[in-house]
C-alpha cells in the first residue's frame, strides 16, 4: 500500500454544491413497490437526494462551489497555480473538463489544469496529488474540484437506482509553514474492476444498438451495458476487507489511535456498510458523521459534503484532528490523517438552471 507523509501545506477551505432538484425514495413506490423501497431506504440510509437537471454537469456544480469558496475566502483567480478536476463524469471525451473550468473561473493562462478519472477514493487521492505538487515544486495554491453528476445508473435497477446523489466540491490547498504532517495511505486492486463498472461506451466496448438495450438480470433489475453495474455482495466483501486494514495502516504510519481523532469521515457508501465498518473498527458514533440521509452517495464529493454537513461549525472556528477515507470503484482506496481547520467553509450551495455553462460547446 502506498504511503506518503507531506508537511508544509494546509487545507484552507472546502465548499460544496448540489442541484436544487430534490428526489425522494417514495417516488419509486409505484415502480418497485412501497415495501421494497422501504427496505432499500433502511439498508442505504438515503432519505433524499439532489439530482441534476437536464444538461447539468458535474463541472457546473464544482464551478458553483469554487466561486462560493473563492469569494468567501477572498482568494483572487490569479492566485491559483493549478486546478485539478476529479470525476467520472467529464463534460466531453475531450478537451479535459479542467480546461473548461479554467475559462469559466477566469483563472490565469499560466494555471495548470488537468482531469483525473477516479470515483469514491477520489477526494483523498486529490488531496494527496495537490499536496505533492505543492511540496515538490513552486506551486503555492491549488484549487481541487471533485464530484459526480448525471452518472449512468438505471432507474429500473434497485441495486443503485435509489442510492446515488449528485454533488460537486471545491477545496483550496496551499503552502503553509504553520501546519502538521499529512499522512496518506493509498491502494488499488484492479481485479475488482468487474464488480463496479459501466461495461460499454468506452474504447474497449464502443456504444452500439445492442449496448444501449435495457435487459433484465437474474434479479429482475433492468439495465443496459452503458449503465452502472454493481455487484453489491462483492463490494461489501471488498470494503470489509480493505477499509479496516487501510485505517490500521494510516494509524500506524501517523503513530496515532482512533482516540486521537475528533472525527473519522468515510466515503458515504451506504448506511448498512458504514455501520458494519464503525462497529468493526470500534469508532464511537459521535466520531462517525453521516450525510447519506440528506445527500445519498455522492461519490468523490461525499467526504467534503459530510465535512460541511456535519462538522462545518467546528471546522470554521477551530482545529480538528480528522481521519478521512475513500474506497470503491477500481477497486481503489485511500486515507489521510491530519489536522484541519480553522478554515473557510460555506454552506452547501444549491445550483439551478442558471448554473449550467451558458457557453457550452
């Protein structure tokens, strides 16, 4: 498992944005039946989600979060040395979405801009990447954006149809001599790729009439090969195997215990899974915040959304020892232990139709 310890950097601010369209599980009662929907809600913990409007992209949500963060933190666009966009929902196959965001935020042309294709582990990976770029070079301030929206999951698939919500996040990482060490652990197991995948629509299996055809599986869920497939049992087994080990390794590397942390913020996969993890790792409920009920599983945005939803007042006013952990598609996982705050942290922004890129190609 990859290990990195980086000093001289701080997280200066975190913001998030969601669409202003709210979706409730009861809307699926007619399709799946009220009893089935109630069981899904019980297991996932998702009480409502925010779903993107037509033509709304993850970049629209991330731009809204970034504008709010830059304004509240009084950071000028010219002070940004790089913008990193982590998502599995780019605006186009090319150019990179980060280039379009550079235009929309009016960042300087000297600003580096690039995309990274990652899902549920993406927030921790993005922090590691931004910290590494600052520590290893002349960059002083990086704008890191992460989230997902309009992902291709079938509304007729009970395993995923009521789970995912849309969100975008923005984080400012900057050089600082008054900071603690960030301890990262990272890992990947590509043998699990088949268990959480959109099988068609890419170069390996291009889109055609047959890949767009929605067909039932052995459990009566309908999806096409261009929609998300999740093997829930395998994902659960992977999580229970790797996440505790990931946490143990970041604790050992940082020479800390769970008792040293004010909060452990994990990717919001589903309530049933998270409760098992907390019990297995003996994390007290008061140190284990959840945002699933309000936002659903928002992929790489779920950690910053949870920080804002559950810890905003504390992080705005004081220093907190946090352990963050993401895990999922890939398989991919990552954790970071460090002190956060006080920092700029606006409330979660709501984005309507006027937030969609009006100059989209």
